[in-house]
């Protein structure tokens, strides 16, 4: 599973206490009561063995009673409970309405440009490093398998979370979930409306379905791959604007990322 993403997975599993942490992986999590954690979320929650999380997700998805997302372990559940409790939490319908007016991916490029302009205005020219574009690199001769569903297991050991939590959001489509979860808007992680616009566009173009989402990781399963290297590279540039860490702290070049899109049925995102 690790392949080209091995360095990124090492970062994910080292010294991090959020959603993809390692405490309790492969066994019951000490100090956490699953029923108490379930009560902290306003939406229905199922508790499963992480090894069976994808199968149960598929069953819940087929039932059509809300949209299920594999969020992971107790740390991930705590993250979602905290996000749901924010006083300035925006109404999900307002987020969805705002997202409907965004042209993807231009909205993401514009947001990153505004971030750079704001950063440049705050600091003197000599105090900040010059912006560096992602390296395109050479097309790899071989392509290792990329990650699939990662939110159901410890990212380093591969051991399933026990327990693993699935939250069922009151949404018809996966692209609506970031609005209901109030997910995004910290560090380089885009704000919720941008996530909604991105996931909707990728669903329409590639049949992308949201399967896993923890505190800082997203797993999408794809029905259709890019048809050519050129299309895959355009998609890699789009994904880099959305989530630079998958290149800068992951596969290293846009070509390496694009090559995985011609092979894999899963897309992996992580924001440091």
C-alpha cells in the first residue's frame, strides 16, 4: 500500500494525535467509551471492526439512508464532535448554496492566489521564501500501488482500528458531506465550500465517491480514470492546488502523482 507514499505515511504516523494517530490500533482504544463518543455527534454513528469498514460502508451506501463516511478511530470522532460544537459553525445549506456558485477548479486557484497575496502583504519581501512551483519531473518507469481506504486502519502498521466509526450524514451525495461536517478551513486545508465544489466536480468527471474522511485525511474511490497522461497531469496540477502536501511531502513530483491516477481507483489527500 505504501509505495511512493511511504514518506508521507511516516509523517502521518509520527507525533500526531489527530484522527490518523496510532493509539489503540488493532485493539480496543483505552479510555474511550464508543457509546459516549457516538452521543457527541448529531448524526447516526455505527461502530465496526476496521477490517470490515469498507464492506459495511458499501451496505450503508446501498441503503440510501443518508451518506456514510468512514471517519476512523476515537481521535477522529473527537475531531468531528469538536467541529460540530463551534459557535461560528456555518449552516450546511448556506455552505452548499455558496459552493454552487463556485467554478471549479478556478475557485481553488483564486483562493490560493489570495492566500499568497495576503501572506506577501503581511511580511517584508526578504522575510519570506519565494513561491516555488511543483516539480513536474520525469514520468516514472514503474508505478507502485497507491493507498486505498486509510481511515479504517493505522497508517503505519496497517492494523485495523477496533473500534472504527462510520458517521452517516444527512446528505444524498458525498460531495455534500463537508458542508454537514463543517470540514476544512484550517492551515492549507480549503474551506468547506471549496471541498463541496471539488468533490462535486470530481464526481461528475470521474465518478469520485467520498469513502473515508478523518481529521486531516480524505479517501475517494474513483469509477473512471483519466484517459491520457496529459489529462492525468492536468488533474495532478488541480489536486496540487487543492492539497499540495500529497506532492511536497509525498510523491515528490506531479508526474509521479499523475501516474498513480492512470492505475489506481483511489485518491488520497492529506493536509499537514
